[in-house]
C-alpha cells in the first residue's frame, strides 16, 4: 500500500469530511486508511473462512502503521470491526469488516457517478503525476513476511493503464436503473430484478467509473498486480481482473478475451501422464467439455456456468459434502449437490481427479521441506492438505504459461487474468503463443479467443451463479 498504491484523493477527502477524528491524522495515515477502506470490499481481500469479511496481514499492518499502532488507531477511530480469531497453521488472518458508519460513508461516496477528476496518491500521501511503467509490483511477500523480488516476469513490462469504456458502463448503469424502476412501478417486467443484486452492480460500475476519472490517465484504471505465493498475479485495489464479469465486459467493450482452454484440467491430465497415469474420464471431459457441461446442467437443473464452477472446484479438492457452507453446496445448493454426487459421469470424473492428484503429488519430491512449482516458488508442506499442494503446482504452470503468452504480444495486452488475458485485437497468432507456452512450460496448452466483449444486461441482473 505504500510504494505501489494509487489511492483516490477524492475518497480520502470524503472520509476526512465524514469520519470523526480522521482529519487529525497525518496525510500518510489518512492515505493508508483510505486504501484499506477501499480494499476491504475487493475480491482479493475476502477472508478465507468468514464470507463478507476482509483479510489483512498483521505483518503488513505493522509495516504500514508501526507495531500495534493500527490496533491503537482502530480503537480510537473505530474504522473496522475485528474478530480476534486467526491461525498461523491454517494461514488465515483476523477477519476485518468496516464499521457500519464507515461502510455507510463508503457507500455514500460511490452512490453517484463522479464529476471532477480525482488526483491519485501514493501510500505516503504524495500526489502521483504519472502512471507506472510496469503494472507488476517488484516485490512479493513470503509466508514469513519477508519481501523478496518477484519470480519471473522480467522480459517485458505489463501495461498498467487499462482503458475503460465509459459510455458502455454508463449505458449499463442506466439500463439497470430503468429496469429497477420499471419493475417497482409496474411489476410486470420480464427480468426479475433483485434490488440487492442491482445495487451491487450499480456500486461496482460507479467504483470503476470513479477511479477511471483520474488526472494522470483519464479514462483508464491504473492497475497494479501482486504476485502470490504460487506465482499468480492478483490485481490490487479497484481493478478489472476481479470485478463482476458483466461490469468487466462493459468496461472492456469491443476488446477480446484470450483463454487457456480448460487450463487446470489440461495441466493435471498432462502431469498425471508424465507420472505414468492415464486418466480416461478427464480426457473425455477435455475432448467434450461443452456437451458434458450442458448435459450435466440439463440433468441437474443448473446453468452451464454453475457446472463449470463446480468442476473447477473439484480439481481444487472440493469435498462431496452436503454442508451448505462448503464449496459445492454453496455454489449450487444442497439438493442439486446431492443429485450431482450421484451422477454417473461426475462420480467417474471425481474418481479420476482423486487418482491423478495422488499420483502427481507422489511424483513431486519435496524441496527443503517444501513443494517447488514450475514458477520456482516453494510452499511449505506442513499443515497443507493435498488440494493446497496440487493448487500450488497447477498455478505455477499457469503463471509461467501466462508470462510466455504475454511476452509474445505484450503491446496488445491490456489486462492480465489468471489463465488468460484481454487484448486489443482478435487476430493474435495463436500458434505462436501456444508454441511459446510449450517451450516455457513443457505443457501443450491451447488458446481460444472470444467474440468482442459486450455486457449482457439480462445476465447482469438474473444470473445468480
């Protein structure tokens, strides 16, 4: 948050005008807290064990505010509600949630579209005058809190200025507002609008519009990516990597998404083959993904996207549980989950995945007490389950593959995702990208390109996936 932050000065000023005690803080403290308040709602900050709460490392807080200073400051200003429940073994921090009056202040600021452009501040409160030349944060933080140089990504800089289609976002906002009013007044709309869902979309749209309305790169969101312990690059703060899909489609209207097809299933299938195991059911899924997803969706009364999410959860070790708080029931509901677990193809696929996971992990030797992935990053194995270990290996390959693709066409890429990217043209050389990925990883991975991105207004309001 200090070196690499791009903080809205308008939002910091708003907090200073609405929160008692905030103006008395020095500019650095105000900027740090404004950044935390903004990030608390971001996807990458969501707490692993308490939905709706945020996660902040005590090491980061100590580095930003000084040892115990954040706790003292929070006790004084009551910015966050905090639950004193954390576990070093399980890798979870204390849960943080904005106090009601701070959440109300945040929502009030973002309830309207921006007017004047906002200045952007560094974490120390200094005004920034230009965007970063590279969107990647140079340092990553290890499990012990030590800052080290990021792994890889040294050949070409990543674009930090992501263009935002302001007109399309405003059009989507207007459609949502009109549909909400129509349903409220007439109650015969063909789209059943949930006010909570509509409010969520409007908030996301206005947040993006506000941060794109800045003085150093008007019409662009400034992106910074932090490397995770597995090598993945996660967008920080307000970003288009983690925003709602339809909002991202509107913001990037007319651009093209490139994806590594069935990325994690393809990598697992090839990892298992290298370890001497053939996985016929996984291979069947890879060769017929669309028909299989559609068939499962029809059989179980789900959407193809719900099925896709469930199958991805399976590769990451989701249990076949009926507990509504666990991965699969939380995605599709308890009753559909029960039916899914009894589906013949799903049972066969789950068995294939379990065998592949066992063989792949057995085939990877420990490196000084840890598990090193293709990115060269080591995860300590103590206290980690098999699903954590496999995810570390899969994401290491994914990270190297994405870097290889980026190096082929960096000047056309505007946004990094995890298993793909968004580009300004639909005619990138797919064969060249796939060859670069194979040379970098040793895995044969296929790239697909989407139709021009365009928000689906109905999907934005009725898709509850």
